[in-house]
């Protein structure tokens, strides 16, 4: 039986991807490694099913995909991949490489919306 998460058959591929990171992946990893982003643990090159994700936070079931120009040609594949991940309870956020390299604050703000729960309205009489 194949493993849904970090399939041993994909281990070598995951290691190759870690060893050959893009500039955007290096920048993003520098922002989230060692629980430095809101205490959430992210993994690089984590696989779910047949797909290797750029980054994954299992605590909140969030996949981060960093896309270069080649992804504009792979929209159908990306849609199938996202559909598979969503069906397994994983939310996917995509950022363009250029966004990560030149817009770190915007990336972190969008990520912050995913890792912090929304403020709930106070019940009547609370907080007064």
C-alpha cells in the first residue's frame, strides 16, 4: 500500500528538489523555517499522494506553491493537483516567484490571514 504522505518512493525526488531550490524557494524558506512564522512548522518538499509540495504546514493543512513562468503552461495540471489536495483537506496558496522575491511583506500578510483565526465578535456585554 502506498503512503498518502511522504511516500518513500518519492523520497529521492524530494531530496533532489531540496538540494536544487529556486531563489524564490530559498527566500520563502528563510521566512518560515524553524517555526519563525507564528510558531507554525513548515516542511520543504513534502509529498501528499503523487504530488510533491513546495512547502506544507500540517498543523493547518496548508500547502504553499511557488510558481515560475512555466506554470502558466500547466494550468490544467495545477488545477487537478489542487483538486486532489483539496479533496484530502489541504488548502493550496500559490505565489509567483517574483512576488516572493520582491514582495515579502505582501506574502507574509497573505500567509498571516491563513494561520491566524479571524476575530470573533464579542458576545453582548463582553469586553466592557
